[in-house]
């Protein structure tokens, strides 16, 4: 849609020149060259303004950088090629086609004013003549802008980094209490699998108990490939292809979560329904990182934060990276007693290893097996599953008698040391969660939880310091950092905001260099915020999230609106140089240039409509379509009125004629 804008401006101006009465009888090739030359310089400037609008997005940092970089790089290169095509190929092709259509005629019939032009003159004339009307007009535009922006704080437009995608798979993560045997974990996984098999949208599933499932995009960041404990299991669920079901995968995950949670709660299991992310994967949607001077205090603070997670509406799949205390038997050999019985310490260690883990003593050659079968020696599960069973193991002594292990060892009951996680060399305790329900953006869940975190009780008696985009500089005090999708959201919108600021500076510099004025660029850039008048209501009407792709569309829309403004202002100054009074020049420019402005907006609408139904790029399509429509119809009167207000004191001229005089 953006690429054809240059060609639209060039070809439309050629057709307009062909219809001018003063060009009657002149060669069409000469007229075509003059028409292209008239819009050539502003078209070049407008093209570079669009490039300046999208190019700064290539410098977005973090995980989203590689996702966004192809858009500005590819679009900038394509814009340069489209500019060459618009100046070389399009005029030649238009001349050939128009010439064939005219069948030897030298000029088209003069174009009379249509209803659109007459309506525009009827609206603009009182705006130019009456300062009161101009004030009322700009107040109306300001009200529209403020109402559109207010849709975000009112909650009618939700902000999210990326929307939910429509994938054909999801993953169910099962965490039993630490120390749960493998058989019990497998029993829970099978119960969940039976429930999944009865769902109409589930094609098939496969369970992985005590081992990790296949590596996937999500699991690489969430470290699912390290899940090898007996109390851990995964279920890989394959859904019907997207074209064979009427609901998206996220809606299926929302429907399955209460069912699976009910089954998991009956067995004491913690269930997480993990969806494949549409963008950069994170350790979890909601992540609270707790830092502090000692692990016990961090764990206590994390437990309170976990409770806040569990009691916040819309927050699901709450968990934390703290292991339950697990008993550990430390068997220490009494070297004195062992020596008295003539038994070496290594013999005791070997006997315990054999009892607990077994050992391979050879291979059994089976003609029906593809590979040799290992022959293992190990104790019965009952004999190696209890402290008494291990103590009953007997070893041959030096005198030929059998000695029980309990006579040779000292058994100590201890607790397994918990895992300690670090991030950037700082000890950290993680609390994780997801969002599902009425509000499915982590932004609003975090805002709700921050109110409860303000009243959190700390072991040291002070308030909990919270961080969003940066790590705490010191761990001398307890603090917390929001991570996960929230961190990427802040990073992306921060960088996009900086990119947009750079866009405004670049466009201003380009326009100042061309028009040699510090005021005219401000007039040209004034309609940029007006794109929000269409963007925000469109998101609210369709119930779509305002995402990073929506922000891309907003920035690209800034380039489009500046393009139209540049061509419109350049035409106003062209009319003034031709001797037309200022008031007539601004009205005539708006009436003349509305057709190419409308065509460029229509091209953007048609081009973006093909991605309107895509779950990821819907925000981009909405921003381009609604922003182009709103900015076109609002900038059409805004730019001429602003130009007239700024320059009316510098240039005197007759007031605009009546409609009858204009028609004449």
C-alpha cells in the first residue's frame, strides 16, 4: 500500500495536466514531463520522510530487535526502488496506456468540478473567513484527539506487547510435590491425558514423565529440557489444524485450564498450560524476581508475593522456584567397626551403589532383539526403598560370617540443600504466573498487584523497592524486579518511543531543508497525532490489543500523513508563486490534491486489509487502515487552515470568492 503512493501522485498529476485547457494541442509527452517535474521534488522529499519514519525502528534493542529489524530495512529499500519506478516506469506506462485510450487525441476532456470539490469549497470558505469558525474547528479536533487517547486509561483499549497467536499445539506442564515417585506422576499425567482426549479440538497427545518432551521454541528459554525429576511431567498436545476448528488456540487453552486445574488439584499437582509465544519467549508471562541479603528472607518475601499472585483476579498458573524440603540419608562408614570385621570402606560403598542403582554385569544375547540386552543386578524395589531395607544388606566378613550393614555404618537424617538461582551474580528467588480471563495483558495484572505490594510486610520492616527495566544495584535490602513479558513490553515501547522521537526530528530536518522555514515543518507535522483519532477507536471497536505491531503502524502512518502534508503544502506554495492570493491558494490546493490523498489512503487500506485477520499483525493493519482514513479526512482541512493562519499576517490578498465565483 505504501509502495504505490509515489506512482499514484505522479500518474494523477499527469492526468490532471492532460485535462487542463491551456495544454490543449500540446504534445502529451511534453505535458507528462512537466507534470512529473511539478510533483517530483515534493515526492522525493515525501519518500524520504516515510523512510525516516520507519528506519529508526531498526535500532530497537533486546529480544524484539531481530523481529522488527527486517521491517524498516526492507521497507526503506523497497521505497527507494518504488521511487525510481514512479519516476521512470509509471510515467512511460501511463503515457502509453492513456495514449492508446485516446486513440490519437492530444488531450483529455477538461474535468469539471464534482460534488466533492464543491463540498470542500463550501466547508473551507467559512473556515478561512471566520476566526471564530477556525477556533471551533480546532477545538473539535482537539476533543476528538483527547477522547481517542482517553480510551487507553479508561480501559477500552488494552496495551500488550504481542497478541495471542493461533498455533496448532500447546504444552501442559505438571509439577508434583518434590519427592513424588515416578508412578504417581505418571498416574496424574494419564488422568490429564484422558481428559484431553475427550476434547473435540484435540487431535492427539503424548505424555513424558520423568523426562523432558521434545525441545521447542518455548522450552529453550523456560528450560523445559532440564525437567528430568520423577515429580515432573509434560504433555505435548496437538490441536486440529487452524482451518478445521472455529476457535483459536488461546481460547482452547483458556477453556482447558479450569478442567486441568481441577484434576491437578485432586492429586496435589501444579498445572501450567503453556502456549507457544508469538514473539520472543520469556521464562513466564509474569515473573517477580526477589533479591535480598539472605536466602531465608528472600524466600519469606517471595512466599508473600506468591500469595498475592494467587489472590489476584486473572493471574493463573502461579508457581515459584523454591523446592520443598526433602529428606536425605547420609550413610557414613564407621571405619573402626569395618576394620574389625575385615571389610573395606570401598566394599560398603560398592554394596550401597549396587543396592540403590544396580549395576550391569554383562550382556544377554537374544536372537529376537536388535541389540544386546544388558544384564542388570539390583535389589527388589521393596528392599531398596527404605532405610531398614538398606541396613539389612549383608556383607561377608573376614571370618566368613555375614555382617549387616547397620553394624558398619552411621545413618544421619539430613535435608537436601535447595537449588539456589542467580541472575547477573545476584542471588534471586523467582515467582511466576500467567494471565488468563477478562484482562489478558500483564500490564493490568501488575498494576493490580502493585497496590498489594505497597502493603507488603518485610522482615527488615521497610517497604519493598520495585524495579521494572533495571536490576537493583545492591542486594543489601530486599527488593523486587518485574520481569517476563513486562520487561520486554517496557523495553520495546521505550525503544519505539525513542524511535518515534527520532522520526520526528528526522522529518523536521528534512522538511526544514526543503521549505527553508522553521514554521512550515510544524504545520506539515501537526496532523501526525490525528492518526490516533482513528487508531484508538478502531482497536476499541474490534476489541484488539494495542501491541508493538500497532505501534509500528502508528509510526509508519506518521510517514504517510507527512507525505500527504508535504505534497499539499508544496502545491499551496506553487499556487502562491503563480500569483494566486493566499486564501484562494489554500482552498484550491486542498480541492486539487484531495484525489491523490484519497487514492494513497485507499491503497494503504487495501494493502493492509489482507493482514487484518492475522492474530499477530492485526494491530499493524488496524493502525494503518484507521490511521490513514482518519488522518486523510482530518488533515485535508487542517493543513490549509493552519497554513493560512500562520501566513495570513505575512501576505495580504483578497478574501476567497463565493462558490459562484470559484466555479467561474
